[in-house]
């Protein structure tokens, strides 16, 4: 499991996580309140890569928070 990158630890519990749950919620709020901001600008605010922001906002990572905000993904 570990060799395949599936540690079983998610979100803040994963030692490699650079963001907290509160920061991920703030990313969603920032995107909703200021939709003109580019992913790169939001990424600079939170000191992560723009791809990370894209994945968060599209529910590819931090699934639980995405599902809480937007409802279950299909």
C-alpha cells in the first residue's frame, strides 16, 4: 500500500500535506468571493503550486471538504 502512495492518511493527518483543512476551506471561499483571481494568484497566497489549487477546486484532492461544500461528486 505504502509503495503505491496510499498511506491511509488524509488531509492534515498526512505528514506531507502543506495545507490545513481551514486553509482548504479558505481557498474555496476565496475562489467563490473573487472568481476573477487566477489559480496562480490563489496559489501564491497559500504558497502552493497552481495545480494544487486546481485539484482542490475540482475535487480531485481534499474530497471530503469539496463534498461538504458542493455535495457529493458523481
